[in-house]
C-alpha cells in the first residue's frame, strides 16, 4: 500500500460560530475513522466539488478550485455533552473565506450523503459471523 502526504494551509479565521452536527453524520465519521488504516479519511463531496478530510480532532473542507486552502473547519466536537447517541453533537465552525458561511449551510446535508457513499463502498474488515445468545440459568 502506498501512502502520500497531503498538507493544507489556512489563514486566520474570519468568523466562528457554534453549530450542531446531526448524530448520524457525526457517528458515521467516527465509524469510518475507526475502520481506516490511516489517521484520516478523505471524503469527496462531488455535489459541491469539495473534499472533506476527517481526523480525530476536526473536519476540514477544501474547495476543488483552491486545493490546498482550507475554507471551513469543524472542530471542538462535544459528543460527551449528549445524553444519547442519537442527539446532535455541538461543534465550532471556523470560516476562512468570505463565502464559507453560505457553503457551510449546504455542507450539513451534502456531507452526510457523501459519507454514506464512502461507507457503502467500504468492505468489511472481517467476515460476518453469527453469535449465539445463550440464556442464563438461575
């Protein structure tokens, strides 16, 4: 397997807002990260011509037109603040370009679709097996 090193640049954030990521989206990022052989997952968002890079600390979004410049970063996820796994996760969205605020609105839905596509193409790491559930005798 061949790995390449990718690096991305960012300027000072122009704005920062608190936002909430749907539970299904956040949970799927953690599942894909756990299954990855590398410390990050690249998620192409074809509907927007963006690339999302998911790692343990943050999710960055890069416009295909400006391949090395981070336009938006989602960080500071607080999954521990949830009472249940199906509740949204609070995070900070940092905007590095004037257009980022508008792009951010579309990303919430389009990112979930792109994650689902990546997940559907993922092969299981081990074959499935059935577990027998035995009953306890009192």
